[in-house]
């Protein structure tokens, strides 16, 4: 009925097709995730210096005196 093809060949073809579709799905997901990470990285470079300074002060990385000095320097530079 199937000529020289036996049932084993159909099984292998089905498995190969499943692997191909799975590889496509994984590839698309990887491309999407890479694009999202690049977008987040780009957005971090687009931030204003005063925003970064405010964030550092909020997180406690710099004290109030240093915050005031740096803020004054940034505002004067504009």
C-alpha cells in the first residue's frame, strides 16, 4: 500500500517534523527575549542624569550632602 515505505519511516518523519517545529518555536522565543533585553538596555542609556542621581539617593548609595552637591553641579551645567 505504501510502496517501499514502512511504518517506521512515518514515525521518523513525524519526529523530525516535531523537532523542526520545536526548534522554530525556541528560535522565535530566543529572538523575542533578546529584543526585549536590548530594549531595556537602550532605555537605561536614555535616562537623564538627574533621574539617575535621584535614584542613587533614594537607594541610599549617596548621602544628602553629596546629593545636593552633585545636583547643583548638574543643574548649573545645563
